[in-house]
C-alpha cells in the first residue's frame, strides 16, 4: 500500500470548516484475539494485519489510561451520557472480573452527572450463568453476534479446529434470555442474501432478543461483498443507472421489513428499520449505516492505540490508524484527525452523485467503509447504493400506505 493510499481520508477535505463533535461512544478492545475463526471475518481474514503485532489482552496500564482518557473527554465536553463498548476479538477471553473492574473504573472517574451505558459484544460461546450474572451485577449489557437462529445459518462460524460454534453460542443466547433478560442487549446479524430472510428473522426471534441489528457485510468497490462482483464490474458507482440495478441485499432486507412491519406488535426492535423510519419522518437518528449525523465513536486497541472504527480495516491495511495513543494523546487530539473529521463532515465529504441524490437525507451516503475504492479513497457512493435505495424507497412506500390507510 502506497503512502498516498494510507492517507486517503485527507486527500479530499470536507467542503468548509467542520466543528468537531465530541466522542460519545468509546470502544475499548479488552482482548485482541478470538476463540472462533469465522471464515468471512473482515478483521482477522481481511486486508488489515495490524492485529498481529498487538498483544492479546490489554494490560492493566492500558485499561487504566483508557478509563482516564474517557473521563477526561467527558469532563472537557461536559457530557451527560457516554457509551462504553467492551470489544475484541472475543472480550470474554479477558475474564469477567477484569471487564467489571473496567466498567466500574470508568463510572467512578467520569464527572457527575455523566452516566455510562456499558455493553459487551460477544460470540456467546463462553457465556455461562456465573459469567452472565457477574456481567449483569456490574451493569454490563450483553450483545451477541450470530448469523441467524439456526445451526445451518452459522455454519461458517467455527472455532480454530473447524468445529461448529452453534451449540455453545445458542446455549449462551438462551441462557441470557431466560436467566438475565435485563442484561440482554440483543443480537447482531450480518445479512446473507443466500439465506431465507424470513426464516433467519423468525429464528432470531426464537432467541428472544430485545433488539436485532442487521448489518451489511463490510465490502467495497475494490473488494465487493458476496453477490455484488458482477454489478461492481459492469456498472461502476453511483445512482441513476439507465437499467434497473440488482439489489440482493436490499431485497433481503425488504422481506424482513415486511415481516417485522406487519406483525401487529413490536416483537423486537430492528435498529436499521427504526432509524430509516425516523429519518423519513424528519426525526433525528444515529447509525453508521444511514443518515448524516456525525460519527462519534472511537476505538482504543489492546496496546493503547487510538483508532477509528474497525470497519475501516475492511478497506486496506492500516486504514483505521491515527498515530495516536492513550498514553501520549487525548481524545480531543483524535477529533482533529482527517479521517475522523471527514466522518463528521456530513454531506460535505460525500461524492457529488450522493450530494445530488434525493435520498441523501436518509441514506447519508451509506456506511463510510462501503464507499472505498482503491486509488479514489472514500469519496464514492456506497457499494450498496442500489440496495440502500431499494430499502429506503420500500420503507417509504409502506410508511405512506400506513399514513393514507392504503396498507395491508
């Protein structure tokens, strides 16, 4: 990777000054390794190799300094609430006592009246009743990553010996739902257009999640997501193509939306759908996948490095690096990093085709990592442009039908 490519986010600065938005979500990597070897993992199987040179568990010194920097940022900006996300790798490898201690340390150090909402993201294979009880006792809510609610959906989620993770993961999810529902944050699932969308959704409902987060796989114009290689090759980027563009991910999401929308009651929250509805109604919404709100998340790696969010690692090696660390730098210094500034610049940092699109206020250009194209940086429409258009227009039509009384 050339030096110019490594500085891609700065090559096209935002059109005009950007007032930094303080960080509100602090993602701390408590452990940099995983007990699973999912075959599609963008973090360990993708182009970024920086994890190889970092320690597995974060040291006590790193966690202590990270907690101090979080508190410093909260005090400087008089934040009333922050989100602390304990992440990995697999964070349970760090031990629940250390996780609880870190959550307590951050809560102790942030100034009043700032409140801390703490979440752990896990593959659930290491969850036991005792561990879940410890996490709940420390006020840590648990989010689970699964590819669906059946063994067949999770066939690519194996351990390092190739053994299926589903028996342990499903046991952990059911345990959490049955014995610690107040600590159950929900399930994160990456969309696979080769699966039956309604079957996947209904199988997840059987695990009783309070929320389901449906994410598009991290791909881009240089490394297209599964099923989009032909479209990327033949079409190029941007809306307004003369012929209808295939949208397998959009079709999948539309099918799940209709099942969710027509249920007659809210069986679970689906953040992507709720955020899209809010944006269509002109309400504020915050998600990396939709809208123009500034991204306010920052990562602390196991060696103390301050980085941008992990999704950027699906673009190229070192894409998330800032050159900063918690021992020598504050989070305010990270706010001035060109990559972070670009992600807070709204429409000013988007491609001309996106700025001219009538769906801009809802789509927001899509997820930043999905805009990448080698040699052109991130100033491109999303590789999922057609899929996002399909979903947004579909939801808008269902919403219009509901308002006029024409819906089913």
